C-alpha cells in the first residue's frame, strides 16, 4: 500500500502534561524516545534537534543523565553531579547553577541520545559518551568561558542542524 499521502502533524504539549505520562510509561517498563526541549544540555544536545531514549531509573550514579522531578510537575533532564544519601544534585551541561531532588524523584535514566538527526544511538554507557562526560564534568571551573564562546561565537558561524 503506498504511503505517499500520509500527513505527519507535530503537536507540542506542555512538559507539565506530557512528562508525568512519560513517567507512567517508564514505570510500566516501556522505553520512551523524547525530543529534547530547552538549552540546559548545550553544547552537545540542542533544543528540538536531539532526542533522548529513556528507561526507568534503577540505581542512578554520579555522571548519569536522568529525568528528574525537581518540583511538582517540573522535570529536568540533567546530569547527576552528586549523591549524598537520599539527596541528589543535578546540573545541566549548559548550566552553571544546580538543582536538587531526592533519589525517589529521579524518574528516568537516559540509555542514549539521537543527535544531529542521526538514527544511530549514542549510548550513555559507550566509550564516546563516557569520555565526553568525564572531560565535561572536569572542565567545570572553565565551563562559563567555554559556554560563552559557544553561544557568542560558535553558534554565529555553525548553526545547529
């Protein structure tokens, strides 16, 4: 059957409505692919361009990118930078500030990312992601300058796909 006349419609739904439904699916054992919104994971993940493959979070660790509920119906997809008992500190790769939650508020774990329109998954347990993560986390003292360069210079010449 030809599929030339299929029309695809993109619908935007508020995160406060969509993400609790995604958490329900994750709790049922499903994986979910989510198009990323926001700029907090720049410079490597871009708003509207990249996607994250999520599963239910089990035993999160420092360095893991996770979906966490930091306030009622306010979710972020950020990296864990510290776990102190039941308290978790999160920071987006493109952020200088931090957010806080409890371990029970970590709702999803990222298996990998589909970046730059590619169909191949960049797995978070792969050598590429782990190497990038190690360097980026250790560059925190100069991250402010790297992000300023990225926003003010890099994006002017090399717009994201």
